[in-house]
């Protein structure tokens, strides 16, 4: 399974995207981008990305997370991250992005954090 699978569910007014696979240059980052764009078009601007089953993120995937975050901020929305694997956490720490994102280890705290 090389590409990214995106499963969508609603938790109140928050849209949770359960991601599994890889967020890499090409299909993975495109799949993420189009999912986020579609949600914004549908007026869903509170998005929680569940990264618990994401096996790998490359620099392009990180770029996609940042660009999704920026796009949502511009649209007065919020993007938060849930269940970062150690690998992803290390990657965000190295790139100094851990402080940019709101990250959570459990879903109920994450959902409660949305205003």
C-alpha cells in the first residue's frame, strides 16, 4: 500500500480524517490536499487529522500539512493533528513545526479543543 487512504467521519462539527499509508510527494500529498480543499468548499473548517496509521511522511508531505494548515487559517478554520507516530513527531521537531501545529494524543481532548 503505497498511497494514502483517507477516511472521513464527523464528530459534532469537527471533521476527522483518518489517514493511513504514506504522505509523500505525488499521490499521497495530492490526496490530502484534495480532501482538505473539498472540506473547505463544503464549509467544513474544523479538521482533525488522525495520523496514527501513517507509516511515512516525506518533506513534500510535511509541506502539504503546512499548506493545509495555512489555507485553513486563512479561511478562519482550524487544523489539528492527532496520534503522531514517533517518526512524525521527530520530523516535526527537526523542522521546528511541532510548535506550529496543535497536536493531541487522545481524540476527546483534541475534539474538545476546537472552538
